[in-house]
């Protein structure tokens, strides 16, 4: 028996094929090889074509079966992890009405800020655990006010993973964890956030039917099966946003467990067993995949928008787009801690919740044209993202989260020794890199939804450690560099 998992990011579609009995990943791949385009017709906008996701998912599926012989009819479940907070709108014929407004788009920030004041900060925090902010509900309000003709055609709104589920099964579903990330869920009343929908003038009929994150989400239609090269009728049994899903992949399910990732954006995600609120909404709380009314599990999420995207931008600007990241790491490692004074503030990918939804733009400071070379910029770029992580984690610690170990996957910025050692040293914690990815996590969780495993703990029991990063004994130099970065941030 096999399980198939997808991870729909804003850069690529990752896919994993897992043998159910052993829990071993037989194959993992992604498509496309170059990052998917993010459309930005105006400053602070970020859109992608849902149809492009679907086409790339097909190519990823074709690629994973090219070099492996399995009986595809023995696939017991399909799982989807997906980029969070996006808005996909379809008409009554399930046709996409406009490009998806994705997670790093900042156009709706003002709508959420005004709603936060008008509705009342305490009410929003008690019921949503967050400000309406720049989340999916506010993006829908933007469409309503600025594109009324398009808004009038909307039959259902979805998150990106819900769209892929629709294309696979023909059914439009969503989940409580998905609704919570879009600010559509009322934690106090355990129902749709009617008060916010009413304030925005949004009819609740636009919200899809709710299903459990783990369970029956429909079966592959003949059309979808033919398109993907898979057997008709395969069950879709799991969906979750990429960060809750990454936490699942890392076996982060219970109080005090912390997961992190450094993809296009950087995220630290901790699980608690009761609602936790940051009054300044720098850190956000959502329903975890195993959340229920009777047994609450809340994922506390810190997001740094400008993470891997900043590093890939610098690589492209410096003409190293075709150069392997390991070679760039070797270059950066020739530069001492602190990058000879160069400071990078990695905030050039939309409004940063960590900074109170401000959008200051990315900055490179303290350049000396006689001293600094390409390698200094690479070192400072890695350190800048690491410092932003540390800054955010300290906010989480102020909220009472205890962080002794960070668990990370083997497919993102944490593969950099410079980056990981900087984070570990400044936080005083170990970083465990595990042999898993979001796509593998989605596949294993699909096994739970399909009844192959009794629960998530059973599905994730065979964790394998790839690398352990420990704090450096030379903390003083890291602290000096971090203090310099903090000083620059304070001025900003």
C-alpha cells in the first residue's frame, strides 16, 4: 500500500510517495525547477494563477513515477499541504474568476486594521485569536469593494488547498483549521465568524462545506485521474495549510513542541492546548490539524515573510542563479560572524505581521565599497533572516512558549550551517533536522484519514535525525552582530 502527498508552495509543487507499512518515502520530487512566478501588478500585490498550480501538480505527479514502478491502484490516500491565507474564487461552474491573492499580498491590510478597531480589539482577539489583519477574509472584502463585478460572480471562495481538492474530486470543501487561518472561524462559539462576515457584508453561503482535516474529502474524478495519470476513485483524505502540515511532518502535535521552516517565508510554529493571544498580533494563533472543541490544539505561528525569498533574490541579483546553494554557503563561510558590519533587514516581501503589519522594505546597511564583497552580502543575508527568526521567537517566549528544541525538515534554509548555528546559538537551543518534508507529512497524514494508521502518532513514529545543530560556544560574537541588527531595526 502507498500514500501520496503534495505540498503546494508559492515556489513549487512538492510531491512524495510513501510506503504505508514502513513509513518510508520511496520518492520525493518537485516541479517546476525554477520558482513559480508571483505576479505583482502593483506594489504590495502578490498573485498566482490557480491553473498554473494544477498544471504543475500534474508535472510533479508525472515526474515522481518516472523512475519507480508501483501499482498506483494501491494508493490508499492522497494528502495536500498548501500555502496558507490565499484567496481563490470560483463561479457556479467551478471556473476561477480571478488570479489567487496569495499569502504575501498586502493590499487588504488596511481593511483588517479598520475592522479590528471598529469591531473591537478584545472581541476579535477573544473570538478570532487574531486581528482580521491581512488574512483571507480581508482579501475577500478588498475584492468586494474594488472588483464588484467579479465579486458578484463568486459562488465559493477557497484556500489554495481547497482549490486543488476541488480539481481532484469536483467537491468544494474546507476545514476548521483552514477557516481559522482565513479569519472565518469563531473559537468562542465554535462556528463561522458571523460577526466578521456581517461586518464585511459577506454572505456565509460563499464559505464551503466543512469537513475534518483528516477524513473523507472525495475521490479522484475520471477527468482528474486521466489528467494526473492516476487511477480513478483514489481517495483524498487530508488537507492542511503548509505550516500546520509541516508541524505534522515533524511530529509536532502537542503542548510545547516546536517546528520551524525556512522556505519562501520563514515560520516557527508551536502547539499549545489552549487559546493563546498576542495583543499586538505579531504572532498568530490558528486551529491545529488535531484541534477539536473538546480537546483544543492551537498552533501559534510566527511568520517572517522575507526569508528564503530574500536569499534567492540576492543570489539572482548577484548573478549566481545557476550556482548551487552549497557553493554559496562555502563562500559565505569565509566571512567572519557579523559579516564585517553589513546588516540586512529582510523585510521586502510584503507587510510583516511581526512588525505590526508594517511594510518597510528590505534594506542592506553599512556597506563599505572598499571592504565588502559578494561573500559578505551572502553571510549578512543569512544572518539577517536568522536574526529575524530570533526576534520573533523571543516574542513567542514572552507569550509563555518554552522552546528547548526546534525541529526542522531537510529541505529548506535550515540546511545552511551558518543560518542554523546562528539561530541555535542566540536562542540557546538545539535544532534537530529530521528526514522529512511537508509532502511526506501530507502523505502520512493522508494515511490517518484513510484509516491506514490509527492516529498521527502512529503515522509519524519512525522519525529519523539527519543533523543536529547545537549552540556555538562563541556566543559573544553572535550576540554583538544581533545587537547591531536590533539597533538597525529600532531605527527603522
